[in-house]
């Protein structure tokens, strides 16, 4: 806003400043005449507020004080504050506004946890947030709907986490640590259910799982305790359909019936020859071999 201070107040401040400056200059000259050149004379001008005006008398800069300390306000020719630097209870703060529509485009301040800043669009909507804390920091990107579209942060253990979301704010991609200390990557459907998970097992093996729309596991690729690859497929209720694994006798392919019991087993026999075991639901069956 443009200053409405009465003219005599400005004249009083200007006159006081002039008198103070004249006194200081006189004191300097007197000190120079009585002391050696190495001595330095200093003067101080004190005021609650200092205003700087342009050639037309419009206030374009104000240096003042508030409850927490000092402040500096830079204004345009219309009296709008475009930049404000101020002391706060937690430290310093800086605000920058747009001249187009008089809305903030940047805020930065000290917080009890560290530094924080927020960036706005030309319309004054928040778009980017950066914050530091004792564990690390956080970066958030907000879309035009006001929803967090991207989040990069550290968790309680200090590990990094990354989340990406759709326009409505629902997550579709995450990177985070698992309970065993390994990395996890997950993708999600528009309904919020998990679709793909890439991570590790408690024994340190890699693992890839895919899921249906209801969040039920459909496939799993991992390794056995003896560092041998394994692959499984499942139905919508969690029953195993196909298992490709490696046992002591060698790799084995198993097909399961609706009761989640092996119906066909294909693998090498004890001599290394191939064999096929066909098992009925009663548990009886036969083995085909060369």
C-alpha cells in the first residue's frame, strides 16, 4: 500500500536526519583536528522506520522493525510490496510477490527443524515445497488440482522414499526400503491396488511379484535358499497353479489342481533321466519315464 503519512512527519524525519548528519560531520572534523589519522570517528542514526522515495515522492523502500527484529520492504511505483525480508521468531523470512496479480511466488523461512521454502505459480497456487529436518529433507511437487504429484523424502530411519501420484493424488509409483533393509519398487492401479512389486527376500534374494486389480498375487519370481531360481503363478484366491523350482534332484515343473495339490510333476529322476509323474485327486498316479 502507498504511504499516507502526513508530510510534516516526513519533514521531521528528514530534518532530524540532516541535523544528525551535520552533527556527525562536525564531530568527525573536530576529531580529525585533535587525533591521529589512524583514529576512526563513527556516527549512528537511529529511527523506528526509514522510507526511501523515488523522484515523484513515492515510497519504494521501507526499512523498519517488528516484534521479532527488523524488516525490509521493496515496493513498486504503485505502492505494492514485491519483496519482504523480515526477522521471525525462528530466524529469517523472505517473501517475493508477482507484479502481475500481486500474489506470492516464493516464500523462504527458517523453521525449528531447519530451512523451508515454497514456490507458487503466477496465479498464487502452491507448486513446489522444500523442507529440511533432522532426518534429512522433503521435496513435494503439487499439481493444478492441489494434489501432491511427486514426493521425495526421508523416513524415520533416514532412508530415502519416492512417491509419484496421478492427477487426483492417488499414488501409482513408489520407491522405499523394505523391512529387511533392501530396496522396494511398487506400481499401483488407478483404484489404488498394487500391480507390480520389485524387492528382496529376507535372505537377500531379488524378488518380482505381479498382482491383479484386487491386489492378489498372480506371479512371483525369486530364488531358493540354495540360490536357485524359482517361478510361481497363482489364481485369484492365492492357490498355486504352476511352480518352476529347483530341488536336490534338479529343476522341477509342477502343475497343481484346484485343491492346491500337485497334479503333474516334470523333472529328472535319480539317474538324471526325465520323468513325468501324473497324480490323481486321490493321491494315486503313475510315473512315465524312458
